[in-house]
């Protein structure tokens, strides 16, 4: 991420809020390994998360410390404004090492240098790239440390977006619109599914006339035919056929910020049952959006959806949305608030959510989604794309 993506004051605010959370939890430090959280705190942006890396924040040090592979240190210099002493790199023999070396041994040394090796240290225990072996090596190397699970600590700091973050999400929404239209335009009988996927990818990266796009955290999801009841399938070599329903879920990405969008299409004349289902889904989405505002809980928003579809004798108590924004593979979700029964998170201004209620049966699935921002008195949907069942 270029250094001018956000100003220094924004990174300072993020770091100060994180330090406040550490003090509230009586922690001396946190080892951040989620790539999105690393980016959030420092601006670091690189496809290096397939090897171990971290950002260490302590309560008494002005800057975070980036820790990563030696060949990626220049990436930290290029994408962050960290001072040289805040960039620490381990040698390449730590990578997939046959020599009983592990990158977390090096991280442990950094924690010792920062004088927190005998303190209370937070770890993102459920982060995708923090492995069981990473935890074991830290325990073995720092036996006097008290490790705590702080998987969501930075995630909760991230839930309220700044004006600049919201602008990037609006730009991502414009890319989502362009990519969705490209996918819908490519779908027709006889066209292989991969050609539609290629059209979507081209639009996701090409962006708009004003700005380009980035790779999204999740590939375009595109179940079709008999498989639209399974929402997380991608594409195949199979040509679309007359009578195929097709679900497209995708997201534009702008400086790692996402604004997901899902729509459903039908190749040919859609059956009455699918048209009815589309009407129910869209009515339920609108009902949920209508009640969302500051002070309302996530479960109240979900309840509006559930009560709407119950009038049509449909029951579905899965979550219908989640906090969204900055992300790296494998997910654009923030893993904090969810729009579902039992989630008592209170909506606040400038929280952002991807609402994606779907109705799936053994025969067919229907999805429509909106990414929205909580405003001072309601919501703002970030995309302006027709909310309907499309035909190809």
C-alpha cells in the first residue's frame, strides 16, 4: 500500500486506539499476524502472508515493529512509514526450514528486545495464518510469558471507519458494479462458466476510468445450475444451459478495502417459484435496511428479515450479514459483528456491513446482497445496482 494511502495522523489514531485496548485488557503487547490487521496498523501490503510475519505493538513504544522474511523487508520500507529500527527481518533459512528454525523463534527474540518477554502478550489465536506450531514455538521459547487470546482485539478497533476508509469502500463498490455487469453480460447459453469468470476478473482489476482495482480477498463465487443451493462454489468448464440459475458474488477491491455485491440471474425464462423467491429476498433485505440505524442491535436487523420471510412460511435463522472492509485472502469479513440472532452488537455510525441473505433449497438458490454504511439516522448502500432477478 502506498504510504500516501492514509496520512500519518490516521495511523497514529489507529495505534493509539489499539494501545488503549491493550491497557484495558492489562496486556503489555500484542503479536498481530492477520494480514489485514498488519495493514491497518502500519500500511504494510504484500503477498507475503504465505510465510510467517507479524506486527508487534507494545503499550510503551511509539511505533509498531514489523517482523517478516528478509526478502520482504524492502516491501515494508516501500509500503509503510516505519523507521528502520522498527523493521526486523529473519533470514531465509527460517522459511520451511529443515534446520529446526522457525520464524516465531525470531519473533520471540524481538519480544525479548522489547522487554515484554515475561509479560502478558496477546496472540491472534484464530487468525488464518497463525499456526499451531507458531503458538508452540512461542510457548517453548518464552516460557515466562503469559499468552492471551486477542484474536478480535484489533478487529473491534477497525469496525468504525474513517472518512478515507469509506471513500475507498465507495470506490470498491463502483468496481463491484462494473464487474457484476460484466459477469451478467457474459452469461448466456453455450458460454463456458470460465468465460464469465474471466470477464469478472478483467473488470475487477481494470476498475473504472478514474482508478484501478486490486485482487479481492475472495474469488468470484459463481454456483450455477443444480448447485445454486451451495453458495461457495466457483466456476467450471461447463457451458451455461437454458434453464440454469446462476449466482454471482464478488467484490471490488480498492487499497484492500472491499464492497461485496451478490445478484442472481437465470438463463432463459425464470420459473415462477424463482421469481417469487427473488421477491421475498428483496422484500426482506429492504425490511432489514429500513430498521438499521445507530442504537439498534445486529439481532434486531436480522429479526426484521426473519419476520418478513416468515409471512411467506419460510424459516431461516442463519446469519445474514457481517462487518466488512479491509481484507486479505481468505476473507474480506472482519470476524466481529454479525447480523444474526443473538448478536447484541449495537450499530454505530460508520460501521459497515455486507448483508447477504439467501434462500437456498435442495433445488435452487437465490442471493441478493448489499454492502451498507450505518449513517447518523439510517444506512447508505454503497452500490447502486438494480436489486432484481436478472435474465440472460
